[in-house]
């Protein structure tokens, strides 16, 4: 008997200490997410300032 007869592709074996890609997001995605959040808040703040100044005039 070989191990391929008992192989289950839905539950593959992996070491317990292995750091998989599923646990960590790539660094580029984190940087992009942070940049979009900062840029979004800057745009929202600018729009808020525009409406505040226009509402007083």
C-alpha cells in the first residue's frame, strides 16, 4: 500500500508551526489599505471643511 491511497486532498497535512499565506496579508495589501484609509479621511475632511465654510456664507 502506498500513501497516495489514503491521501485526502480536502484535509492536507501540514506542520503545526508552518506560517501559511492564509494567516498573513501581504505587505503590499497592508500598505495600500493604510494609504486608502488615510486618503479617504483626507478627502472626507476636505469635503466637510468645504460644506462648513459654504454653510456660513
